[in-house]
C-alpha cells in the first residue's frame, strides 16, 4: 500500500464515479481502477460496490476511509511540522475570524504580528463561527477568533476579552443627546440597519430584542460592518455595533439602552489535538497579550 492508494480511494468515494475521480486526479481511468484493485487485494476486502449506476463504499470501505482521511491529515500536519522553522523566519499561519472582528481586531493584531515576524505568510479568512470550527476540526485552519459558547468537541477555546455592544446612531440623531438610557421598548419605533441573519452578532441582537418583546423595524440588512457604519452616518437609522468600533468613528455615538445589550466573550479557537506551529503559538501569545486593548480580559473580571 502507498499513499496514492489512499488518495485514489478517497477521490472515488467523493465523486462516486471512476471517470470523474480520474479526471480530478489527472490519471487515466484504467490506472485508477487498477490501483484501487491493488489496494483491495492487499487488504483482502472489497472497499467499493461497483454494481450500481454510482460507485459506493462498502461497509468495510466506510470504515477504512475514516482512518485513511485521518492518516492523510496527520501526514499533512507532519509535513508542516518538518517545514516549520522555530525562529519564525518563514512559515504560514492559517487564521479565520467572524466578520465583525475584521472591523477592529484583525488590523492591530496583524500589524503587530507582521512587524515581529515579516517572514510568516498570513492566510486570513472571514467566515461564520460554525465554519471556523468545522475547518479547525478538519485541520484546514490553525487558529480562529470567534465567541464563547458550545463548541465542537475537537475545538479548544481560550477567552480573550469581553466585547460590549451598543446602540449606535449618527452624531446628529436625536438619540445622540438623550439625557438618559433609552428604554428598550422604544426600539420598536426606530428603524434599524442591522447585519444580515447569517452573522452571529445578528442572532445575538435578535435574541435580546425577542427577550424584551420588541419587534424591530429592520429597514436595511447588510453583510458588512463597514457598510453599516457608512449607512448610519448618512441616515436617521440606528444600528448595533461593538463599542470598539464605535470609538473609532468620530461621527457616530453610542446610546445607552435599558436594559443594556448583553456582552459576549471573544475567544481564540484551535483544534485541541492539532500540531501547533511556532507561528500559531506566537500569534496566540500576542492575541492574549493585546486582548486588554479591546475590552476587559478574564483577569480584569476576577
């Protein structure tokens, strides 16, 4: 058995077809079929059911491909470990964050990390928390930044800081000079511009409003924090943003709400059994060191 046998078997399992798998692997179909039969012969078991219109894994094939995938992931991690240079003169770090963090967190972190380790290539992606955890579990990411809560069993979370959310309006909005906190029920009369429902932040806001029996008048939905900032600056709409974003916008004001919007904990995520490169360790240390600049840290709350 050789590594190509595993890759060929997984390709056929994925495409359920020898022709499409051969095209994806850039090999001929006869070569692919021969290699699969060699693997079955060495294991003395049938891995694929070829009797139907599509090719399916047998029960033995299902069991075998589970470990084959794990073996290839472990070998890929081993290759990264071999290439990893402990002095951080080169290397790669695969990082993903939930979208609101790109507006205020990633810039300072990447600025500091790149200044310290300019030879490290950073692959930074923006995605939902569910996808971050799935890709961490599949070893397609090194680190993620999202929020606390229930995580996949393979994912370990480290608290970074507490993020506070606030109702945000333009500086010329009547709410901007309100003498006291705005009762949450008044939000039912205010048109809102909010992040689209695929954002974790939007679910957080919706739960808060539902708990207080407020039915919001959502005039605009956007999948970009920067778009929300530009919209609220130029309209009479209100939105909800992390305080760290609002502080950087001189034309916006945060309005206290009674009861306050619930805070949440930003967390650093990683796969608990994954090889942690020198770059990942350095970025983790840096994120924890700078966490206090974005909000109260776990130590501050003790």
